[in-house]
C-alpha cells in the first residue's frame, strides 16, 4: 500500500483550470480540478509541467495554497517573475478550461497536521506566505484551537497576498494573530517606518521559546536564513524550526 501511495504522488495528472482570481497585481490563484487527487497536507507542493507546441517542456514547483482535500479543487497561488519561463504564462495567459500537467503532492517535512497541539509560529517573506496560508486555512477548516501567530514580511501593501481573507480570519478564527512588516512602503497611518524583520520583531510578536512552538519559515533564501538564525538565537529549539526556501526563475 505504501508503494502504491508513493507511485500515485509521482504520477503526472491532467488538471483543468476551474477558475482564477488575482490576489495582487502580480500574483494569481489558479483553482484546479484534479481527477483522482489523493489529498494533501498543508505545506506540501506540486510540480507543474508545461509543454510547448514544439515539444519543449518547462517544469516548476509551486506550494499548495488550499487546505487538504481529497475531492475538492487544488489551489495554487503563483507570483509572476518577469524573467520566468512558467509563471508569466500561469499568471497572464491561463484561462478557465485550460489544462496543466500536475504531479504531487510532494514533501512530508514542511507540513502542519491538525493533531499537533503546540502553538504555531508562521514567518513568511513575500510569496512564502502561500504554504503558510494553507496551514491557516486547514486550522480554520477543523476549528482548531492551537494558537497561531503569523509574522508576514512584504514589500508594500499592494504586494500582500490574501489581505481581505486574513483580516476576516483574524476576526472570525479565535487564536489567530497576524503581524505585518513592510520593507519598502507602509500603509497610510502605519505606526512604524518601513523596515526588515529583526530580532525585535520576532521577540515581540512571536511565541516565547518556553512555549515550545512549532515554527515554519518560508520565503527567499536570505530571508529564511535570517529568520531561522534569529529564532535559534532567541532560544527556540532548532528541531522545531522548519524552513522552506525558494529562489531563481519560475
């Protein structure tokens, strides 16, 4: 049975685009109908493969934005990179009814399971929020009582993913707290100047190490390394700090 499950995850499936929505001017969510989808855990990702008419193929990995599901749609939020091979097509050209090749889910370490009872600290840099949003959505789906804190670093207010949904979840999902750090431009009336994430940020708005939180850090490589180093310096158990990083073209 284990071999069959692994084989199923490594199989390329044809996914149909059932809908799309813009999250920011440069980031778009694709809602995919994936036949025989085995379900996934929040934090996992998929491989997406595109084939050109001349046979050229390009493949990239994208985090799953939706909470786990065995029969519902799979959502991917794609950030456009102007020099990318895949992301400009997924953000600007894909329309309802188009088909994509999908393989996954992939990954079993950078995941959160609802049976985990420890407090959770989520630290996101830019589009690194995507897999962490899957965790927030999963907690909401099961009405989890684990206290969640999200610290999200983003360049400007226009670059913030899921802004309206996060505001609603802070209001409606007890135990969820969200803190934003703007690195280039702040909203009007914001009480702090633009800055990068720091020791003070994680010390003031994260969980104390004594609480034993499960920490998930996702974003560009330099951001992830900085945040993880700060957490260790503050006294967090390195074994409870899980990281996911990205870089290069998409």
